[in-house]
C-alpha cells in the first residue's frame, strides 16, 4: 500500500484531502487526519521519517501524531477495512 493510497483512504473517511494533510493548517480535523495517516502508515511498515517526508513535516511532528493517535482506534479500524476492500478490488 503506497502512502498516496493511504492518503486517498483518509480522504474517503475524513474528507480531508492530501493538500490539507500536507498544508500548514492546524484545525482539529486536519490534525486528526494527520494522526490517522501516520498511524496507518506505521501499520503498513513505513518509518516516521518516510511519513514525514511524504507530508512535508518534521519527523518530530509525526512522532507526536503517533503518540496522540491512540484515541482514533475506531476510525483507524474503519480505514483498514476500506483500504483492504479497495486493494481486493484492484487485484480482481
């Protein structure tokens, strides 16, 4: 799963696009989207540095997103279900 595909999944669930994830905005929804993106990226084996480079953020920011992302467990599970379904559709 590429980071771009993860970003598309985040957009489907949160309606926060890649531009907002990479932007400077600090609104609650955008920050939640970044936390979700970081958590999912980590689950797919990406290192914090890779996630930070993709988002154009400092690696320390990604560490913070991961630390504060535990409250997003329900949305994270929903995102994994959507991403896996999307991946199955691509393989068929």
